[in-house]
C-alpha cells in the first residue's frame, strides 16, 4: 500500500506544476455547466411557476453546481490507459512490474480527481457571491458524513467500471469509441444533465439502484437533504454490492483478456 500512496502523492504534486493548462481546462470543462444552468433558468422563467417537478430554481441550480464538484470523482482515466496499453502493446512491460496495475491506476487517477475537486471548488468559491441567491444551503452533519462515504464509493465504482470498458480493447480495435459512447449515456443516467426525478416514475427507482446514480444524483440529493437517512444508507449498501460485482467481472474479463493478449502478442 505504501508504494500506491507514494505514487498518489507524486501525481498530486505533479498536477500543480501545469498552471496554465489547469486554468484553461477549468474554463473549458465548466462551459457546459454554465450553458445548462442558463438553459434551465430560461425554462423556469417561461414556465411562470416557481417549481418544476418538485424542484425550485434554487434546487435545480444547486443540483448542477454540486454535481460539477462530484463529477471530478469519476475515475475514467484508468480505463483509457488500460485500453491504450493493450492497443500499443505496452501491457506486457507493465505486467512484469511488482504492483497491481488496477491499484496503481486507481491511486494515480484518484490524485487527479482530488486535484480536479480542489480547482473546481476554488472556482465555485470565486463565483458563488454572484449567484448565492440561487443556491440551496441545507447540508446537515449526517448528510456530510454520508456524502464523503458516497464519494469514496463512487471513485471505486467508476474506476472498476471504466477499467472493465478499457479491457474491451482485448477484443475490439476501437475500444475507445465504445468508451466515449458510454460516457454520454453515463451523463444521462447519473443525473448530470437533469435530475433522475424527471424520468418516468416507474424508472426512477430502477435508475437509483444502478451504480451510475452514486456519481451525481444521490450525492446531490444528500447535499440538499432530499433523501431520508434510512434510504441513503440502504442505497449505499446496494452500491457497495455493485463494487463486489464489478470486481468479479474485472477479474474474469482480465484473465480472459490476458490469455488472448498473450496468444496474439507472444
């Protein structure tokens, strides 16, 4: 574990070296969030009522602002690295090193996620005074503790999920096309474009039980105290079960893929 924590610290420190890239990436990554917020403000104004589907305009903007923080903990980089290593033939060199590839990539991209969270949080602190009236400030201590646990769980789920997608490169030449397509679907199913409450009533419960909801939708509702403590704990147990399912799938696909990789690449 010590070597993984050391790499975590080194990659985190390295992230602070590229200041211009950080600022540029921060601006570009938030353009979609601002466009989405403006889009919903226009909808509320044209609607004429202060509430849509149980959400006030403050709830809606808070949901998207908070989600912009939570999405930094989606660790998708490991999947793209695995896909690249398989495609470029570098996997063999990595496999002989004295550490777990999966664990190494998890800690590496967790450091990137933490850095992304810090810069996103800094941006929101700077612009918050301009739209503070549109935000909901209702985070309880209980919800804050659960929120941290949820975000930690989301990092593990997202890493395992994207690693599984990255290993598709064992069988497909253009695995990254599949991964980018999945990213679009994930944005919808995790509630980043609109809360899952706007989906048909029969599907909301099903979507809440899927691991994608742990990335944005459920944490946002926790922040706004729109979910009961008992239900949030029950859902957390479901997401932890998803971790074991994804770990099993990762192991099975990895073993099958390595056999195929060895047969082709020698």
